[in-house]
């Protein structure tokens, strides 16, 4: 099949997070199975975009901010419309990783004009909104989203939210997990820094980087040699993080490492003793899966969409998300090498058995070829 996926943004700092990682993983697995695959997106980086991402043909235009504001809603490049038109014209199947933004709206419009059947996947980005901007945007966006052959959803919460947005005329909703392609050298025997604890996510209030700093201050009192690094693009929380580091007097042990390209992010996981994600209500945290795949013990919160499965498998230390609970879990791991090994082994098994991209794309191929089948609703 000739497959075209559309995602809003690919960048060298991973700013768009999970949707981009999911799209690339799905397409790389599809390419490995012999499908002709193309990813269309905006690009933002220090250098020009590559023509391929791994085994995936990459068609892109530089991101421009056409509408003021934070985030990706107002990013667009008018020339991307031409790329979408050409790519979809050759496609057997179009897959739109659709949020509330101009690129997603453009993808929906072009797919309809091209008379292409399309599948959407909203990654928890489309929830009920009552603001004036959302109401105006949804007058165009929601009717187009209803024309999808099906919409892929990750969690029951996302299913309920989309049902409310789309109403009774919405397309079938089909559960599809996220999957990860495990690197051949993941969880290798290379030495780790047994003192290093990392946060690797957007510095955004939802990710709670301040809770990571509070945790670090508590652990530092017990384990003074521990070191803590935050990695990720600043999306509004860096100033607060810096103030908190100064207030808690941990500037010598807590540092900000900036945003990382994907290869550098994987290397950061591999070197760390512990990965901590303090965010709450995270539907399906891809950074947790990436850390597990690299053999890095994980501390997360119980409101994560995958927390119950990880806890059942003893593949992560799951907490209530308070700084004290996070600190207790991290301290346990730093002083107990055997526990770190057990969590790392269980995490890799969870990736292989539950969160593998192979199983995900098996299901995705069925959707592409045969339609939605058993819907979520």
C-alpha cells in the first residue's frame, strides 16, 4: 500500500512529542513490511530537514507562526498545502495525526478535496473546549473530523472526550495502542551513571517539572551525591524551575540540559540510573516507553494511562505523584542495584509483550485494508 501520514510538526527538539514519535514508529514498521510510506509535516530545526527519517520519506516545509500564541495551533506554511495535495493524490490510505491546529485542518480539507478515505488519530489532543477560539475553529474542524472512516483512540478517557466532541454523527472509534520499535542496542551493557536521575519531557505545567525539582531537593538530603538533569523544550515552565532550584538551594545538583534530538534523548536514557516523569493524567507517555526500552528504571504517577499495566508487571515504581512519593521511589532505586535490574528486565518484557510496534501495526494494517472492524463505542 501507498501510505501517507500527516503530523503537525517534526523538530530537532522533539517539541510535538508523542504524536510525532508514534507516526514515525508506525511508518518505519510499515516500511519494513514493504509498504510505500511518506510522512508530511512542518519542520523546525537548526538545519534544513532531511529527506528521510530512518526508512520513511519525509516531505516538509519550514514551520511559520501564522497565528500568535504558544504551542502548535498557529504553525503553518502555505506551501505545505501543495505537498499535501501531491502526496495524497498518490496515496491508497491517508492517516491524519490530528490535533486542533492549522496543519491538521489543512490535512482534513485536502483529504476531502482529494476524495480520499482517511483515518484519524487524535492522541488525546481533541477534548471538549468552550473557549471562543475553540468554538470558531471547531465549526470547520469537527464536521471534517466526522468524515473520517474511523478515529483511532488510545484510552477510554479519549473515547469519551471524542464522543462528546463529535456527537452521534461521529465515525467509529477504534482502540489502538501506541507501540515502540526497540533499538538493537537498547538496554545494552554499557555502564550507567548510578547517581544520575533525569526528567525528559516538555517543560510545561502538565509535565510538572517543578515536582521533579522538589523531588530532587528531598533526595539530595538523603543521597548528597545524586545528580538531577531536566531535558526538554521550554514551554512555559523553565523560569519557574530555575526559581525553585535557587529557592531550594540545589543549583549544584540540579541542572537544565536543554532540548535533545531523538538520538541524544535515547543516549540520555541509556546513561541514567533512573527516569522520572511526574506528569499527571498522561494518556500514554511515550517517554516512559522509550526509557523502558532502553533498560532505564522508571518512576511515574498512578494517573498515567499505562501505570496499571506497569504496576501489575512490576515494570516501574508507580507513585501518587507527590514530591515525597517520587523522592521515596527514586531513593529506593539509587541505593538498590538489584531493584534497578529487576525493573529494567520487567520493563523490557513489557515493551516486547504489550507495547511492541509489531502488534500495533498488525492491527493498523487490518484497519487500512478492511475498515474499522470492532469499534470502541
